[in-house]
C-alpha cells in the first residue's frame, strides 16, 4: 500500500461508520489516530492498521451491560471491516484491518491505556470522526489521578480484552479464541482477578495480589452472589463450577464469556475506587487463618483433635460465636464454607429457631457439628451436617430427584431447591425470581425489590467451615474432600480420616 491509496475514502467511510456507532449504540466519541492521520497519512502503507478509539457512553453500566455493549460494537466493527476491505483490495483478507481501543470515561480521565502507554489519551493526536476536527488529547484526558496500582491494572486488563475481542476480520473471524486449557479459567483472568480483589491494606501478605487461587475464589464467589441478577452471570457461574470440579459437562469458555470475566474484573477494579469503603471494618493485615483461629478458640475453647456437638442449644452457642458479625471486612471475607468445587464466603449466619439457621441464602437444619483442631492454626475447621427439609411444593420433579440421589443414581448425592421469598411470606419459583414477576393470589405482580433468594436442602447435606486462606482451600484437595463428605452422607464415619488428611496439607503461601 502506498500514499496513493484512497486515504480520503477510508476517512469518509470511517466517519460515516462513526456516526452510525454514535447513533445505534450511543458511543460518546469515535476517533482515528496513528499512521492514517499522522503527517496527513504519509506513513500509512501496506500492513498498516486503521487505529480507532471508540468511547463508552457516559453513563453508569454494570459488568454485563458493558459486555453486551461491546458485543453490539463487534457487529458494527465487522460491517466496517467489510466496507474497508472493498477499498483496500491488496490487504490480507484473513487479518483485521482495524484495531479498536475501547476506554471507559474513567480510563480517559486517568489516561490508562491497555498496554501502559504513558500519555496515550492525553498527548496523542486524534481525528474526531463525529466533527472532523483534529485534537491533541481526548477531552478530559489526564484530568484525574489514580494512585491505586491494582485498580489501574484491572481497568487496563479489561481494555486489552476488549481490543482482542474486537480483533476480527470482515467475516467475523479472529478475536478471542475459545479457552479449554487445564486451569479452571485462563490464568491471566485468575491473576488479574486476584489483583482487582486484593485488600487495600498495605500490611496484606506480599505477593498475594498475584495468587491465582485467590483470583479464582473471587470469581466463583462473585458469580455465586450475583447469579440471580442476570442469566449471563448464572450461566458463567455454572460453567466455572463444573470447571472447578462440580459434576456436569461444559464446553470451552466462549469469547463473550471470556469478555464477561474481564468486565467483572473491571467492575472489581472500579469498586476499589468507590467511596465509603472506610465505613466497613478492616482486618488491618491480619491473615484470615489467624482471624479464624481466634474465632475457633472462642467458640471451641480447649478442643484438640475432633469433638462432636449434637445438642441444639450447644450448637447455637458455638456457631453463633464462630460466625458472629462482622464477617465482611473492607479487606477480607475470612470465613468460607467448602465442599470441593462449591466454596464460598460466609457473610451472615442467623439463627431462626431450634436447629434452623439461615447462612446467606441457604436454609440449614443443622443436625450436628464437629470442631477439628489439628494443632496448626491454618488447618482449623468445623464440620457441619444438616438434615433434609420438606420441599417448598413448587417443583413437581423434586420427589423424583430426591429418590435418584438417595439411590445413588443422581448426580450429587444430595439435592436442593432454589426459590424466592416474596415479602417474607409467599414463595415463587427460581425462574419467577429471575424474571421479577409472579402470579400471587390470582394477580400478576411485580416482585422486583420485594424478593429474597433462598436455597433449601431437601436431602441431608454437609460441608466444612474454615478460613479463606486455610490449607483446605486448594483445588488439589477438592476431590479428597468430596469423597470424605459424600461417604459421611451415606452414614460412614470418616471424620478421623478427614482430620488426618487435612493435617497433612501444607500451609498455603501467598
């Protein structure tokens, strides 16, 4: 390609496209930069990219909304690729002609570029395709300083993934490749999740911000908490659960879900910058295993080895002390429950009556517990066993599923129901909860903002409670833990075996 190439035609097509992008998906700005405008395009030649910046709308958007917006931009980008391919006939048809950088308004304000290029948005020369004016620096670029390195890394990571997602040719080929590696999720996703979710406290363990296990835990926990908010989050939660060892079959991570992971990380990075975090108590650098050991000692003083508790009042006292508030800190959620691939933080435990408790969304009819102290603070845990509760009478298949699990023909060995509780009284199906509407007392009602999600085990179930940083929290131990817990549900006494297995686990290093 030479300077004789129709640069004016490219700019004209790009300007028309920019107008469509602004109109159809509300981009707040579309700009050309790089060799196509530098010195009038004198350096634009064979193999040159057409470099674009497309700015997000200047409005609040959650993780899924940002992902969906980028998907809409992808369709428009393929259209532009096809139009430009008709002009640049000598270009390689297998490669994308355009490279698109998609910053948040805050990315521009803080001058955060996907590859760390200093002054990219502030010092670069851009052609505004919406008004044909050439400017040095995008509007507002460099007007805000962000000192949180990990927040910046999360924003940069998401911007880079958007660029890769959009790197397709005129046939829509290219972009992010489906992931099906050995790790539960792409390693760079897990590492950047760890950075974005890392405690702000400067006394936190050095290097913990790069712990891929911590990043994986954050993603699992976040998706579990938010899965009711959007089907995309529920589906990604299910995919990651299977990848972490839950029963089931899933395909590769799709490009759109890969992008959603990146936007979740971006959301966590933005959360680091939100106001009001100082109102939440901090652990001030105290490791979760030390915190849990102190709680364990107060709840089970003098316990060494294994000790069972079966009296309802005694269980209430012990669990109440172990999991009393606060459980959520500005820099940590230290108490977690574990069952192989099903590992989540515990934010609240409420005693309802007798043996009935509510732990976050889960209803637990606690039968007995065992406190287990191996002599090392980072291996303390509490075994919890619950009885099955009556079904909520919403799902006709529940009795059959219970029979399958009890006969050994089921998937898990236990079964549960998810439902919504409206105004603390009426029950609705999980699907109605997701839709935010239900027919109650013969009348169609909007139940958004009135409904709490509930999870009820209708067969016996068990799990263990330990510190997030416990030796137990490793994927290498998931299979052993599930095998022991499943055996105990069948009535086998495996607590001593579990105690010995945990006693052999090394201390987790961050």
